[in-house]
């Protein structure tokens, strides 16, 4: 259960979660309408990092530090996927 009012950071965490949600929608629009493949891959990396941030904020809101490790792993995998795609593009052009 999320207790935003109990913690001193409650309103800040709630505001940050809303902002991350808006940014996720913007990233999804970029994935769907991106003019090129590299734009879409960058947007997917953006979504991965925002998802990790959302997991971290949810962990703060629920006082559950167990969510930090999967968030770090998700961010790392998203970054490595983007680097691998950039390497692939460099080799093909």
C-alpha cells in the first residue's frame, strides 16, 4: 500500500510518479511514430530508464528497498541494448 502522506517526501514522490507517467507516454508516442529506427531505439532506452526510475520511486513510496536491484538491472540492460544497437548500426554503414 502506498502511503504518500505518511512520509515527508510523499508529495514529491507522487508528483515525480505523475511526471514519469507523462514522460512514459511521450516515449511511447516516439516509439510508435519515430521517423527512423535509431529514434525508436533511443525511445525504447528512454522508456527502460523511466521504468527503472518508476520502480525506484515506487520502492521509496512503499518503503520497500527490494525493488532497487531489479531497477538497476533493468537500466543496465536497457543501456547495453542501446549500445549493442549503436554498434550494429556502425558496422552496417
